[in-house]
C-alpha cells in the first residue's frame, strides 16, 4: 500500500509527481543559467567537494574554511 501525505492528497498532487516537477524545475533553471553565462553550483561525489561549473566547462572548487 502506497501512503501519501494528507497535504499532497488534498492538493491532488502525488509525492512522485511533485518530485518529477521539482527535478524538471531545477533542470530548467540550470539551462537558463547556462544561457545567461552564469556558473552552476554542483557537487563532485568522488572528491566530496562542491564546485561552480562555468559555461565553458571550467570548474572552481569551493575552499574549506
């Protein structure tokens, strides 16, 4: 049995649908940033560090304080 929280069921949006919409919104926001030439914040799981990726592909890793 799949449980839905009460808020989502009253709004008519399932948890899965809400997740899909969120992922798509982030993808669209990143595409807009690429077009504007703004860096996108990402995370490198191999190095366990966050970085900014510029439209030219260059990466600037965050400094640890």
